[in-house]
C-alpha cells in the first residue's frame, strides 16, 4: 500500500519539532480546574502528513522528554494495519 511505503521513508521537515514545541506550550497552559483533559486535535487537509508527524513524535517520546500517549484515529482499521499501528 502506498501509505506504508511513505511511512517507511526517512522523515523530513519541521513538523515534529513544531508539534513538540506546541505540546510543551499546551502542557504549561493546562489547568485541571479549567480543562476536562489533555487533548489536542491535529487538523489539516487530507494528505498533509498529520498521521506521520504524530507517529514520528511518538517514536521520540522518551528521547525528547515527553511522556504523553498519542492516538491517531482513522475511519478504518485497514489504514492502521498498513502503518503498523
């Protein structure tokens, strides 16, 4: 499947760094008295690389000092199988 081929290529671009920095800002802003939970939506057009950037950051979680769990939801499990989730 094409998606699987793309996920196996070396990641390029600043998306992971941007997401990591954004998560740190959001974690500093989090207030359990105001917010229900620590949830961030990643929204963008189809094919923009949302799943890939989150998957790449998840691979680096321990290395960058984050301990959060990321879940990427798709309408079918076929996509999840193709990227090894």
